[in-house]
C-alpha cells in the first residue's frame, strides 16, 4: 500500500491584532485604462545565464536556454502621468523546449504571491515537462522579486509576516534607498510583460498564471491583449474579489468542503466531525487561545485533502495544547517516510531551495494598493458561514493570507491603486480556468465567477485538487493543458475529469504523483510510451484517450510505478492493456511495485532488464484487517483471483504476494521468484 504523501505547507502566520482602517480612498476615477504603450524594443539585453543563476540552476537548464534583463521605467506612463526616468531591470529566463520541432508560440509563466519569483519554479517545470516538451517557456521574475533589480524583501523579519515595527523599519530602509513602493503593483507589473513581448519581437505567446499570477494575467489581458494566443488561469484570484476582506469567505469554503470530504468517507463520523472542530475552537477561546485557534484552523485548511486530518483532530480534541505539536509530529513522520522511499526532495531540487525567497515587500505594495483601499468591495454574493458557531466565526473572520492584513497595510501606507482594480475583466480570448475543489486559497467558486465575464472560457474543477492543478501530478489536467495549447478554441474532452473520484479520507495515497504517459524525445510516432507515477482514479480514462489518439502504441515502458490508489480502476486499466494486445517492459533503472506489478502482468509480452525492481506485498482493508485475516474463499480475494485468471497468471502468485511482505512494507522479487511464477512472457 502506498503511504500518503502529505503536501504540507508551512502554516500561515495569522495576524492577531488589527488597527482601525483608514477612511476613504483617493483613487483616481476608473474612466481610463492604459493603451499598453511601451518603451523601445532595444530595452532588452541578453546576458550569460551564469551571471544571473545559481550553480544549481545552471545544471538544470535545457540546451539552448538563455537569460537577460529587460529595462523598464520604475513607473510606466499611466493615467495621464508620464513615465519615470528611473529604470529598473526585469530578469528573464528562457527555458528552451525539449522538442526538435517546437511550436513558435512560447509560454510565459506568471508566478503567484504576490511576492513569489518565477525562477524558483524552474526545476519543477523542467522535471514535469508539462510546458517545455512543445514550447519555450519564459520565466520572468516580476518587478521586485527574484533576480530582478531591485528585489524587495524585508530583512527585518523571517517568514511572510512582520510586526508593525519591523514593517515600518523595512519600508523606511527601502524608501531611503530610492525605491518608490507605489510602483510595485499589478498594472505596472503587467506593462512589463507587454513590453517584454514587444522587445523580444514575439508575434504571439500563451499566458500561464498560477494564483496571483492569474490576477496578473487578467490585468495583462485588460491592458493590451495584442499578441496573446491563449491563457490558462490556474487557481483563480479574481480582480473583482478583495484579497483581504474576502479571505474569510475562502476559508469557510474550505471548511465546508472538509465536512463534505468527511461525509464521503465511510470511516469518518460525519455527524460528529464538524461538532468536534467547533468544540476545539470554543475550548481554545475559553482558555484565551484565540490566536492559536486561528493557527489550528489554518492547519485544518492545509490538511483538507489528507486522510491524517482525522488523526490530527483526535489528537487536538484530546489536548487542545497539541494543536501545533501534533502537526509537527505528522510532518516528521512524513519526512521519515519520504527518506525511506527516496522522496525526500534531496538532490538537484535542494539546490533550488536557496532561491525560494518570498519577496514580502513587493507583495505588501501590491495588496495594500489594490485591496486595502477597497475593503468590502467584492463581486461575491451570499454568506457561506452559515452553520458555523459564533466562536468559529470569530476566529475565521480574523484570518488573513500570507501576512496581508489591515494592520500591515496601514503601516505600509502606499498610494491606492485606481479603482479599476476592483472591476471584472471581460475578454474574448480563449481561456482555460482550472480549479481545485479543495483549494484553501482560491476556491473553485472564484473560477466560476471569472468565467461569467469570459465568453470563450472553459472552466474545469478537479475533485481532488488543491491550489494549482498543473505541475501537481494530475496527468488528466496536464493532458487537458496540452490539448488546450494545441487548439485553444476547441472544446476539451473532460471525460478524464469525470473519472476522478471525490476526496475521501479513506483513500490513502491520493496525493501521490498520478500516473502520466510521455514519449521519449517527444516522438509521438513512437510505438513505446513511458509511464511514471501512481495509478489513480483517472488512469483508465487517460489511458483510453492515449490509445485512441496514438493507436500505434505497442509497449508501455514502466519506469517508476510504485502502486495504485484505486485498485478497482487499476484492474480495469490493466485489462485495457491486455485487451489491446499491448506489451509491458521495465527498464534497468525502473521500479514497479504493488498495484503497478498487477498492471505489469497485464502485458501480452512482459520483459524486465537487469537491475530493474519488481515489488509485491499484502493488502489491508483500512480497518486493521489484512488480506490473510480473510478466509481464502472470501469475496475480497475474488476480484484479484479473477483478474489473475483472466490474464493467465496462476493463483499461487496471488497467495505468494500476501505472504511475501506486510501491507506497509515491500518485497522485491528475486530472479528465481520471477521465473517460478512465470512473471515474464515473450
């Protein structure tokens, strides 16, 4: 059985004190928007990547990649005001496509935050190949972040949030150095990208935005849509939603979804689940732990998709003072598990972590200009806090995201943006909106809200998704993105999404990297396709689409297939392989185990290179009973025995796997065992 892979994110620091909001806004009227005018194309200068990137990042670059800086005014010409004479530099990294026949329209990657830097996603993009297999990808560090100059971060504190005194000191230091903090928000950011496309003389490109990057993408669309071929908005942060005062709305959406996840779970006491959450919060408040209750809720939001949320609740219900330590224990256990399975994130990715800095000063300048002056101005309608206790509402209503709160904005005190930054963007561009049903930052409802104003938008929600669907191991959504970039105006076939089950806290392992299929060197005429990842609820649909689109496929090369999260789907997908007469192969560096072994056995021809690993073990029903606790004639055994019979594998192999290793361990088959049970077939 695959152990659950917790996608733990460091707990957001919650503001516990609020200063009174400033009255009124001095924003300009919204009767104008920019014409997207830019400075001359000669503003871009190429440099050697070694002059910009870290040593670790240099080793990650694909052949033909390049780097450079775009020089732009610190303040663009805007709303009747001329551009500033002072220039700043925007860092640009072009990741060259892996294809020898790449498309002419690249993808520009718009990082989230605000305050995140695009360069820190380099390793992830290269590893996933989701974008660069067909197109060049431009990673652009937004103004004030990453390798762009100046980079705005506060050395006065660690993490995302600082005290009023620390924020004031940071602001004073930056302004003393000559930085105009009023210039670091979305419209100036957008104009940088518009100028970049023109400076590089790119006829058209595609925008991909994640989180705040979706807000930036829609701002670019509003300011100048020329040269934009298509847009993917992943984890939608709408302009018409307030990033401060609507944070509680997003939190209630996730709390409500957590309760629905419990209802979907046979072992979860849904009649008590919500009551336990509210009781813990009430007890915390009785002990004066209001700030701590917000940290507790934030942890719940981060665990929304994780089966361990039940164990976490039980631990805190037993002792409310364990709200943080119980979470730390879970993190430590996951770290240990990752080290044992080789998923600890060490190696190449570790060198990239040095660039993982949050540029909070840029983030504050954006949020405090665009959100704080317009508190309560929102396109959202209807409260979603119904049914939650008064103590829960007291806690949730005082929560903010990433240190972006009223108190911080009063200290940061930047000029309000134009009130066009509260108004929905309309566009006829082809847009794909991707949502996660369990997204605790940008709820799926926000994607639907934006789609209302984009007549050529397709809005798709992942039942198991959190914040961001691409680069997250969901092969169905990676395939949808490929199809969209190929034909942006064509309606997508979303059958693979329909095959994804709702989150259930019984489904351990659902966040493992989902099985994906790729062609070597992007050669889609090849008769062999490479498979990596965990077999999931969408694998059958993905596989059927793959075989229909590429009927020449004769062999599946199983490189890293550690198991399945959905045994029923696995057996159906395996029979699909057998019925289509497809062979299976494990290369020398390959590792296949658990449900992956069952799928390997479906091949009409089965081959393994020397050095490859093939693993088996028993199974558990989740209640504490293991396979051998059931009588041999029990129906729980029958689906496996019938499958083995259908593919010509002797029943002795099944009983051997149950004794070879326990459900939480693995046995790697020896050469003798592989021969004994007729695993190979020529």
